[in-house]
């Protein structure tokens, strides 16, 4: 056949120059993939804190008690825990990209449920789906950031969630207070963000090596590699003290601030969480070059002082002192959290990163959710918001003191 074609003046095309296979899809460069994953963490946490200023609006429209508010808050934390215990290490096996894509699509669906909610059942459903997708995504994001850049990834793991929490709390309050459709606008905006992120994920290269055992990884478990058990156990009191304060700011602090300020502004409802998370993000950046153990000690000390100022503000009825105390406590929170992350993650092998991060987040969300639900019952049955705030403040101070003593003792032992 080739001789015939040559005879009539047609030159056959060599096999290696014939119609090419469809070109490989273009992928995001590593730097863009890094910031994409960091942005997912930011907006996931923004979505989780966005309902905080809206609880007062929901309570007025749907007529539920403070117990319902804290239960809705606690349901989210429980859903995060469930996802962390089952899917926390899934991305170590199937890759980061599939887990993140499924989680972002679920977040977009959650925003649609929030935007169309007409009662508590829809709110609870939205918080459950939101918690499940957040729990599945956070360990994958954290591990994915470390896959792409170990030092920057460690910092981003502490900064991105705090930044998102701060933006969600204050941004939601501002949108509700000053723009139309207050119960829907913030969710519609976040829906658009998640759609864009889902599309971008389609172009992100997989940063992790896939390993067998995906189905087995879904069995609920709570374990750590032997070489990180000591550092994680030392960090647990710190994590509990920090995240208990986050539970306070996310559940009963909005009602407390409205009492102290004497205003029903939705902006004030989100301000405690904004100050806590915002000052935490600033302290992470400011102390990123300090030794991890010193950072944890400084952070827990700041948490202790800030919680004490907050308690004093409640006794004096001073809104200004309350905000100062929240900012100090937030700076301590950020430093202590980054110190804990920097103590643990350098010891973890790449294929164990998501699993170890899931354990850290399980402890954190358990410490955030349980005290918040208990506080809701105390508000109704044990003297109201002010009394509960005092009791909660004393508990956080006690937890911070225990964490500080444990860090000091571990330091003496290591010396």
C-alpha cells in the first residue's frame, strides 16, 4: 500500500506523526494550587461562622430558645467530628483532589439550603451537611498544603481557618445589617465562591501519591503514629482550652455582647468571633519564626490573660474591656494553635498527614462543641446569659491554667 501511495505522489504519514491523542488538560501551577487550597480553607470556615450573627434573626423569626441556638452550633461540631473519624485520612489513599472536589460541591449545596431555609429543621440539615463536608475537607486541605510547601503549608494551616472564621463572622454581620435579603445574601455569595472553587479544582494536579486501603480507612478510628503520640498528648490540654473559647464566642457571646453594648446590631453579634479569629491570624504571622514551644507557652499565657479580662468585663458590664479581652485571648489562641501544629506536623510522614491532622481537629471540635451545648442549657436553666458567661469564663481560665502547667512540666522534663 505504501508503494502505491508513493507512486501516485502521496507520502504516507509516519505512525508517530499521525493524529495525536487528545492533549492532557492544563493544570494549575503548584503556587496557584497552594493558594486555591488555602482559599478553600478560608471560605469553608467563613461559611461555618457566617450563621453566627444570623442566629438572633432566626430566633426572632422562628421563635426558638437559646438552647436551640447552641444545639444547632453543636450539631455542626458533631458532624465535623463524624467526618474526621471516618473520612479524615481518606485523602491519604484516594488523593486530595477527589476529596476536596466532593466537599466543595457539598458546601455549595449547603449554601443553597441555608439560603432557602424556612425553619429550624432546614437549619439543622444545612449545619450537618456543612459539618460533614468541612470535616472531610480540612485534613485533606491541611495535608495538601504541606504536600506543596512544608514551611508555608504549616503557617497556612493555622492562618487560613482563622482568617476564614474572622471574615465569615464580621462579613455576615455587615451584610445582614446593611444590605437587602439579610437571611440569604451571604449564602448566595458563598455559593458562587464554592462553584468557582469546584471548577478550579478540576484543573488542579493531584499533589499526593495514592495508596490502597481507601475503604478500610473509612472505619472510625482514633489513632496516631508512635512517634507523634507524645507531642499530640502534650498539645491536647492546649487545644481543649483554645477551642472551648471558640465555642463560647460562637454560641453565647453574641447574646452577651448585645447585653453589654445595649444594641441589637448584627455586626456586634459577629464581632467577638471576628476579634478572636482575626487577632489569632495576626499573632500566627507575627510569631511564625519563634520556636514552637515558646509560641505555645506565649499563646496559652495570652489565652489565660484574655479569658480573665473577658470575665472581668462581664462583672463590670464593660463592652470595651470585653472586646480587649477577646482580642488578647484570640492572639493567644492563634499562637498556641500554630505552636501545636508546628510541634506535631514536622514529625509526620507525608502519607500520614491527613490522619494526624484529623486527630488534632477531632480534639479541637469536641472541645468546641460540647461546652457550647452545655452552655445553651445553662443559659435557660441556670440563670441566663450573664451567669453562664461567668461560669464558662472560669472554666476556660481553669483549662488554660492546666495547659500552661502541663507545658511548663513537659519543658522541665525535656531539660
